[in-house]
C-alpha cells in the first residue's frame, strides 16, 4: 500500500482497513486477527459465498427515507448489526475493548463483552452503551457464576454461550509465528496480571475451557442468570431445533469466522435451512464473512434478523483505535443505506422480503 493510501481519508472500504492494519500492528498480531484454522478454506469461503450472491432489486418505491432501526437480542440498535465477541483486544490497540465499545456506542449499536476480554467487564461498561455478555464454558463454575452475575448487574441484554470452541481450532499462522500473549495482555475477567495462572495462559487461553459442554448444561446457565440465553456457533438445522427445545432465546449462526472447524459450511449457506427449522419468530443473528453493507442486506434477505461484525472492527481498531472502529462502522452503514435505497428497501422488515439468488 502507498503511504498516501494509509491516510484515514483514503480508507473507504473494509478491505482498505484490512490492508492498512497490516502496517499498524505486528505481523503475529495481524495474523491472529486475520487467520483461521487449518488451510483457511472456510475463511476464504466465508467471504466468497457473499460475493457469489445477487440481489434482485425493486424500483419505484419512494426510498427518500430509510429506517435501519431494529432490536438485536433485546437491545435497541440504530442498525441491524452489532460487534461480535472477540477476545484480547489490547493485542491490537492499547485501549482495546474500551475503544471498540466506545465506537459501538457512538454508532448506536451494541457491543459483545467477551469472556476472554483483555479489560475487565466492569471497566468496559463504565463508558456506556448497550452490551451482551459472551460466555465460554469454563471448568471453574464459581467464576462463571460470578461473570453471569456481573452481566446482569451491568445491564447486559443477553448471554451468548459460544458452543463451537471447546477447544480452540488449530490456527497454523499462530503456530508458525510462535504466537504467545505479551506480558501485559491477559484475559482480565479470568486472571489478574501477576497471577501465576496468567503465565500458563500465554500459550493457550483455552486451558480454562471445559470441553464436556452438552445440552443439559444450558439449565445450569438458566439457574444462574435470568438474562435471555443465545447460542453462538450452530450450523446444523437439527442443532438449531434442539436449541429451541432447550429454551434458547436466539441463535448466532456462525462458523467462528473459520477459526474452528476448517471446511465447515458457511453461515450464509445454511441460514435458510436454519430459519426453516426454527420458524419465523426465533431471533437469528449471522456472522462469519460480513465485509460490507451489501453483505448485511444479503444476510437479512436470507433469513437473519441482524449480523455480527467481527474482524472488520478489529482492523479498524488496529489502524486508529476508537476512531478507526467508528470509521469502519460508518462505512458499513453508508454501504447498507446505499444498497437499501438502490434495491427499494425502506425498512429492516422489507430487507427480509428482498429476493436474492
Ligand atoms: C481475533 C478474534 C477473536 C475472537 N474471539 C472470540 C471469542 O472470544 N468468543 C467468541 O465467541 N468468538 C470469538 N471470535 C469469533 C467472532 O465472534 C465471530 O464469530 C467471527 O469473527 C466472525 O467472522 P468474521 O470476523 O470473519 O466476520 C473471535 C474472532 C476473532 C477474529
């Protein structure tokens, strides 16, 4: 990239931010964001599947005013997208999760606090905004109960249980880079900096995960937390049906951005099957591969109620902290408004009626 193209004014797409962020942080940190598991077949498929879809636009629909307001998992949102749960954001900028959450609030969208946040949840929520809490199933039940109580106290709108990640996928870029956490970055909801445990987590944060997770465990979460329970990481329609039977209030259809099972199907492909399995009323969020406002529209048209923004927010964070994230969110919003107006789509309800191939 030329020097001139790195200036914020010249960054006009998510792809521009992806490229600029490469020069803003260390290569192992950039690889940690951008890479996935195995041969990264699913990482590539996640974006190409959106590119292969086509929108069938409607005309003469008086699109002089477009309304993108909606609710996402119980949170009011100015747009049909929210920030995905993403671990250890101080790897990419000193202000980490606080910067990303501030940008989310500024853009009137919710932010997902992650179990593996590099800043304690209490310190992130202080800055205001609307939040979800993402839970990894940990061996330490006491710690989970504490975090769930915190999520309630801090006014989170939902608990998002991530079920596709015990254990973490085999990410070959990280292996080749010998990637380990620097001394000042650690999962702050789980350990403190001087904890002996922090040292052992530098090589593999999933040491704390309990891989015995099964459907019966949802009951434990419901006993310890009254917030709506959302399951993140389902791809099979039968699992979606099981989630409904076990009382889930929503599903995030996700392959974890291709960071877990390589060659897993893409979220966009299976979305219509999942919508058919759960019926029209259960809330479905899609993530994995959303890179433009058009992608947001495509996901809604294929059955999602909203989407999560993952890597694009972190590329923005790496380039310019909260301002970088905000700029990325602004690009997505402008592209969404443009695609809605050019396809005769005035509301989120109409976006769900749009035909796509
Ligand atoms: C650096 C990074 C860290 C992540 N950490 C978590 C996490 O702690 N918990 C979780 O449920 N998902 C995590 N994810 C997955 C995201 O929530 C989301 O599913 C994924 O990023 C979507 O793919 P995309 O970013 O390619 O659109 C992480 C993703 C990235 C890129």
